C-alpha cells in the first residue's frame, strides 16, 4: 500500500508527531527506526503482520507498507487520521 497524506504542519512538527506515534506503537509490538525524516516500521498487530517505510516531507507524509488487504484498510485509515490530527 502506497499513500501520500497532506499535512499542514512544519516538516519538523510532522516528524515529531510521527516519531511520537511510532514510539507509542512500541508497547503494542511495533518496532520503528528513524534516520532523519525517513522511518522504517514493522510489527504484528491483532494478528496482522506489516512492514513499511515512511518519508516526512514538507507538506505531506509518504508511506509504503506491505500488509494484507484487511490490515491495509484498517491501518491505512488509522494512520491517515493520526496525521490529520
């Protein structure tokens, strides 16, 4: 699943928000690693495994995630909502 989600934050604020979100996910078994504005995530939530890459850009967040169909639908909507908050 590839998606791009626009945001209205500065690049730094968007990055901080996503890093905070991926830190929160750690207690749910999701691992993350950041190198500047690029992040890698992987894990298994509610029986669904996934892995992906995140790129925080000036006005949008881009992500490429490998997951099954149900995980893409549920997870994609969740992450997009968190970026918009």
